[in-house]
C-alpha cells in the first residue's frame, strides 16, 4: 500500500469514527437499565430518558423498575417487587380502526406515570410518557422519532384487547382501565370529512 493510500485509509477511518461515535453513544445512553437487567421499554422523551427495566430471577422477575431522567442521572424511580407488594398496571385500547394504544403505568399518590406506545397506520407518533394528576394530563412528551418505542414481548403480549393480552409477570396487571387517550393521541382535524 502506498503512503497516499495509507493516508486516505487513516483519514477514512478517522472520519468513520467521528461519524459513528455520536450514534453509538446515543444508543448506549438510551436506557437507564442496569447491565444485569432486561430492557422492556426505553426511549428519549424530550431531553430525558424513560426506561422500564426488569431484574431477572430464577422464577420470573425479582423487580420491575421505572427510571426517568437525564442520561446517567435518574430523577424518578419506581420499583415493583414481590416483597414490596407494588405492581404496574397495563391495558390496551383501540385508537381508531387502524391504531392501537398500549399502556403501562404506576401511580404515586394521585399522580400517574403513563408509558404509551401506538401501533398502526393512524398513529401520530410511536410512544411517549405522560404524567397525570387526578386523571388530568399535566405533562406529556413523545419518544424521539425512529426509536421504535415498544413494550418487549418478554414482558407482555398485548392483543387486540385486554381479554387477548397477557402479562408474563405478576408485577404487571393487565385489565380494562381507562386513561385520557384522546388527549395523548388526538385525532387530527383532517381525519374528519
């Protein structure tokens, strides 16, 4: 290899390292889950990361944990374990004939922290985090585009309704619940004739 070819190869390698470093760094920071945990949901919503993680145990999960905050700095955490008696709740709701909203949340007092994903062609965005107080949405943020924010089938199989959905852990209870989905996923005015 000539010195010009080696020089070009080094420049190409350096450029490739610069171009791929931010992408790899962002992917590595897109979860608050620990190395010994399974990531069941994680996305960047606004400037912060929201994650739902599972601590494996011999017989299922030892813990199901929600974490939220800046990369490397958890600001809000909720843990459900068999010992503490806490659990997460979940449901699935149709949003339109071609869209389905999947939801997992926990309540802390009168505040609800709600993770959502929207699947189907009529979804205005893929997923996000909403905070509700006494049933009213007080904040909401969408997962960054292209992150594919979905709930892992290792945690839950969402069907076309709650009767066809199955949680794989007693730390997540699936039932018919109601959240203000119309506020989180409004139907665009263009959908009406």
